[in-house]
């Protein structure tokens, strides 16, 4: 049954020259896309949201965070707001 589900594969390239691939069900791309977003834009949004969510959790709900980790979390939140036009707290309803 699961092999009947269409998938889309994305290649990820890093500044250091390394690459990876990720394959996701194509229907999920359509489900989470905003308006006329491309599949690549949708994956970019989900990736940034995931990093912001993880960073927030580690800094605010995990063990003690040091200054470097707090700086990393602040930077991803800036990047989140640049991309989405709202703060992480506004987007998720989870504010501290």
C-alpha cells in the first residue's frame, strides 16, 4: 500500500560541498503548501520551522542553555521572522 503513494525527492547542498537527499510523500507537499508555493519553497518552510521549533525547545524547555546556544536560537528566530513576516511566537501561539 505505501509503495503506491507518490513521492518527491529533494537534494540538499551545503556550503561545504556535502549533499543529501530527502524523499517525502508528494501529497504532504500539497497539504502543507501555502498558496502557489513551489515544492522546494514548501520544504524550505518546513525545514526552517523545524529548526526554529527544535532550537526553541532546547533553549526554553531543555537543560540549561549557554550563551552560544542562546545566540543560535536568537539567530534562527530572526531568520524565521525574515522568511515568514511574523515572529515564531506569533506563528505558533507559543510565546515566553
